[in-house]
């Protein structure tokens, strides 16, 4: 349901990918132009192991310059449109933040200037 609503945000210049790979993870939704990851969390995310996994995953994504927005699954089920509007507001906020580079990605292992060690 959320995918259909996020796709409609193209009219606002926000293009999302579904099930996008970033490093060892596959994120639910990604808006690469503003480096926004949207994760829809079900019941498994509320367990101890689920919370630890999410914390590690979020730390990794944050280290690459991504902002992770976590949404509870019941919110999507109740009103995917409202969730998409919240995602749009977050993306617009990120666009207006001059301290964040919005395009590209940090060099991956093996990329970068010659002579640099990674």
C-alpha cells in the first residue's frame, strides 16, 4: 500500500526505490536524491533481537549518510496516504538542510583516490 503512495510523490520530485540494496542490507524504500530510507516495522522489530538488529542496521546506514525513518506497520495499514505525507515532509526537510550533501554516496571500499588506504 505504501509503495503506491510513495510512487505518487514523483510529482513532487521525489523518486523512491522499493527493496533497494545498500551494502549488506536491503531497505524497504529508498529516496536516493535525499538519502532517505523508509523502513516499515512489524512485530518482529519489537523483540530484543529485532531491536538490536535494527540499531546495528541504522548505525551502518547513518554512517553512509542515510537518514532512516521507521514506520510502524499498523500506521501503514491504517492510512498509507498519511504515512506518505509524513515521508514527503521528512524528505522536504532534508532537501532544505544545507549541511547534508544530497547526491552521491561515500566511497565504497576500494573506491577513492589512488594511494588512499581503506
